[in-house]
C-alpha cells in the first residue's frame, strides 16, 4: 500500500494545475493508495475523512485557493488529539508519494510520516517559477520557496514533471552545494482522455471564430500581452471572440482583471468565466476554433496538451516545458511571447483556415499518456530507488 499526501488538495475545491495533478494521480492509484493528510488541529497524520474525500471528488470548481478547515473539523481534530495521544494514527505503507507543494508546517511534520513508510518516499516537483520569475509570483510564495527546495532533498527521489523542471531543481541544488542529492527523474504527466463528444470538428465552421485561453489569471500567465494583442486585432476589424477561463490569483492578477473589465465595457467580444468544472472546460475546447496559452513559464503546460488532445491547435511559448509540449506538433510556438508575436500568430490563424486545419491534423496525430500510464511510470521508477537514511 502507498500513502499519497493530499493535505492541501483534500481541503480545497480549486482546480489549479497542481491540484488537478494531485486529484488525477490519486484517482489513478486509488486501488493501491491510502490518501492521508496532516491535521494541524489533531497535530498528526491520518487518513482522509469522508468530507475530505468529497472535496476530492467534487465536480464543481471552487473559487478559493489554499486549504480551508471548517470549524467543526478543527474541533474534531482537537478532540481526537486528546483521545489518541500516544497512539499511532496510521498503519505502515510500502511507499509515499507527495504530489503537492507542501507548506512549512507540513514539512515539519514529514519525519513522522516518513517513519511509517518502509519503502521509497517520493515527491513530485512542478517548477521553480517562484525563483525564476519572482516579480510575477506572490511574495509569500517567493519567501517560502528556497526552504521548500531544500526540504525536497530529504526524499528518496523526486519526480520532475518535465525536463525543464528537472534541470531547474538540479541547478538549484548544485548552487546550494548539496553533496548527495536524491535522484531526480523527468516523468511527463498524464492527461484525462477527452470525451468523444468533445472532439466534434463543428467549431471550425463557427463564425466568428472563438479563441480560448484556459489557465489561471496571474502575472506570469501573461494575459496582459494577450489582451493587448486582441485589442489591436479588434481595432483593425478582425472578427473573433476571446473566451477566458481560470481562477484569478489576486496578488498578481489585478492588472489583467482591470483590463478585462475595460475591454468588456468598451464592447469587445470578450468573455471571462472564472473557474469552471471539467465538463465545462471540455465543452469549451470542443466549441473553440483554436486556443492560446500565453504563459511565460510553466512546469509542464497541461492546457497546451489538453488543447491538442481535443484536436485544437494552440499558440504558446517555444521555451522551457512549454517548448517540450509544443515539439510534437499542433502548436504555433513563439519566442518571445509578447503582444507583437501574439498578435501576428492570432492574425495568421484567424485568417488562414488551411493553416488551422494543418495544425489540427498534427494535433490529432499525437498520442498522450493517460493518468494510469503516468502512475505506472512513476511506480516503476520508484521501485528502482534505494531507501536513503
């Protein structure tokens, strides 16, 4: 049996990239894994309660980032702490997987969890964006990140979600002077297979065309450049609708949110839906003409591959993990991803149906790993890891 740590994901219904990964991996491992969390009120590790399992399975997308503990859950934790004092709250496990970016409090409690695990203890590593783009990252995340990267070295292995992320982590550890870091493997993530009904090509004939941008609204996602590019094209008379989907991160999203409001007040064909559930996202892919993902930096770029899996071309960055995602075909890869480049790429696809069709054919020719494939890759690699002290 595996433990899978879902301390944050089991206490939020948000659909950030990391939380989608944690939910999908937990579902793929359900037959072999016990989901656990660190209860700060009980001050110990325990299996998930039914209400936490419901959070994992909830279809509706939440609008609140971070873990939320209702008052009844806090009270139950305090009471259990007194009742269970001196008792081990968990059985033993053969391995541990930590798919989340964990907090300082959770890190401080990890030795107790490690002690309940007989085999390899593995963390997923998503990205080092907080260090590479600190000006576009919430200050609290930037302050926490160096300690988090050092804490990862306590694991028996780290599964990076792209080669770019792998190199970022190794470079930081090298700079830090770690003498014997754990193995780090690049294991690209899986995807949820699209519903066949979401693969309809009918959207290609929709007029005006619909350009979809799906991803959280925050500074590094570069929505301001996208909005400027679209404003230029609308001013030139190009007819198309822009649809934005994603949870806003207030610390770095305000300028983009203000621009969205200004364009809508000016009568531009711009729709912002906020966070949505998986079914709505799948329908958005089905109904769009193509997608654009203007992010400056990602650990993996799940929306790019999801677009391609739905047979829809995507405009994205040519750099880093996004470049890795784009290399298999179906993308217009840009370097740099600024308003000029975005406007040119959007204009080309909007006015060139043959180019869109060729890219869609490339997208449909690609194959993608499922979450079950990813879980198999991860567990096979874990078996090769020696247990570190």
